[in-house]
C-alpha cells in the first residue's frame, strides 16, 4: 500500500501495480463486503444504503488519489488518461459548486486535488522509477482492463435510485 493514499482509491493503485508486475488478480463475484464503520456514508446503518452522502474531503481524496495512480503507474501511452481524468475532476468540481451554490466546493475538491498532486511530484516520480524496475507488462497489455464507459456510472445509477447525495463541508 502507498502511504500517501489516506483513503479512496488505494485498491485501484495496488491492483494496477500487481497487474504490471506480472501477477494475476482473482475475483469472487459472489463476495459482498459492508463497511459498518462508514457512518458518514450510511448513517442509518444496516446492509442497504438508503441515502447517499459525500463531503468535500471525500471528493478531494477521490480525485487526488485517482490522479496519483495515473501519474505513478502508466508506462507511456496510458499517461494520456490524465487529460480526461483532470477534465472530469474539474467539471465535477464546477458542477458541484453550481449545484450546492457554494463556490468553495470547486477549489476544495478539484483544484486542491490537482495542487496536491503537483506537491507530491517527488513521490510519484520516485514511484515511477521504482515501478519501472519491476514492470513486466506494458500499457497496451493493460488496455484490456479499461472500461470505456463513464468512470462514475455506478455513482450515476445510485443517484438516479436514491437522489442527490447530501453534502457536508468537512
């Protein structure tokens, strides 16, 4: 695990490094997991989410860690994914600021995530060199695992089912 990932996206980062190292990842489709400690995300408890919740910090860490993974792990070709990922983070920040009628949402979630990635450039550059040392698979091999649908499609389906998330400033 990368110590710079406080939360959100660390499993994607680890999975990417496992795959490019030449190892395989197994899936258990019938497995289910419920994080009972996630009172902020599911305040009513239980196994079923009954309302959506998010916060500025959750959106910040989600964007920052997604971008960090894209800065660290691709070889060359997949670095192009940084362009749409950055655009989507900025677009989500602007849309959220309009929806919430709170301009601070944009810098707190999107702009600060980009700035944090820049501040961590020493880390992700060192990680790129370290990963190059054990890489056995290149970008074109990894393309098969990419989904060509909207990255947040599961979130969109949940919003259609449960309504817009309740946002907290923290």
